[in-house]
C-alpha cells in the first residue's frame, strides 16, 4: 500500500513534539521532519522521541544554498549539509531534501559547477550514512532565490552530470505538476525520485503559500499518484501544505482531512468509488 507521511510544514505553528505525538496518534506512516523545529527541540532528543513513537522519517528538510544566496559561503553550506546528512542518518530518514540556491549573480555554468561539486562530495558522504539525497527544483516565478533549477529537465541535467547513486530528486507537485505532459514523464524519471511531496494549488499561485488541501485545487494529483504506483514507486507520499489559511486552522482536523483526501486520491487512481471527504471549515 502507498505510504503517507505528513510534513511538519503543514502544522507550521506546532512544535516538534506536538507533531510527533499527533502524527503517531493519527496512525500516519511517517513524518517529514523540518530542521527548524529540530533546532528548537534538540537533535539527540528528537532522535530518541522518534524511536519512542516508532515513527518513520520520510524526509529531512532541508540543506543546500550552495551558490551563496542566503549570505553564507559555499563551504559553510556544504558543511551544514554534512551535518544534516549525519542527522538524517541518525533518524534513519529515507532522504535529505536539498536545494541548489539561486544564481546569485553567477553565470549559469558557474552555478551549475558549484552545485555539481557539492553533490559529488555530499553524495559520497551520504553513502557512508546510508542517506539518499533529493534535489528539489522550484517554480522560477516564485522562488528563484531558492533554486536556479526550475524544471525536471534542469534537475536531470545535474543528475546526469553527477551520476551518483545516492543523488536523486524530490518531486514536489506544487513546483512540477504544471509541466507539460507531466504524468507521462513520470515513468522515465521515477528511478531518480527519492521522495514525492504532495500538495494542491490553483492554476496561477502568487506565493509559496498559495497551496490548498489535496483535491481542492487543479493539479493532476490522481494521474501523478497513479503513474508513480504503476511504475513501482515504494517511497513515501509526503503531504506538505504551505498555506496561510490552513496554518491558522485546527491542526487535528487538517491531519484527519489530509488522510481522507489522500485515501480518496488513491481510490480515484484505482478507479473506485471514493469515500466522503471531511468538509473544510
């Protein structure tokens, strides 16, 4: 059966311990851990808590920014990513999500060279800790400062250049579902996908937080899930909804509704009758 995890960004106002307890109580298969929440809680305590609640870590987010767009040097961000890999290994996380950083005044070739050099070093280090790396592209119109990779083709170009068994990609529906022929392309890129991040949105989101509950937007989520399942994807579907509206709502209800809507998408993908969804507030 497909595995659903909940990313901590969905329950933005909750602490790490609140997330772990609530996600476990809800019977979720896993948790997508956010490093900001871990920093407040403590890494060693976090690892112990996850083991106490027997909660699998679908992904750890995030590390990267190797082009210097966040004010730190290349070496500082590579060292930070190495720390994140160690933490992901201790958590037995399925993958660590990476972002490239924006161009930051560099040429495209130089930005690409910085990223490839980082991935070569980090891929070897990740192999030592048995952690897959998942490079995430971003919508160019919304977050060019986060990543100069804005399409599947951009990511595949980097992955081909690196050719490292521990370096793959993160497939985020918010960033990628609008690409042409996206459903038909999944079979080709599936061997490189280390995590699938699910959210929904309208056709022209204006900000990163213009995401909505699964099934409430216009992204082809049913076709995407079906394509991954048919291709044999056995990783997590990590529900991560950046939404100003949902962040102000009742998180227990958000979790319940995410579970119902995810099951509904699975049934739609299988061509079966869907259950009644919990209405939104």
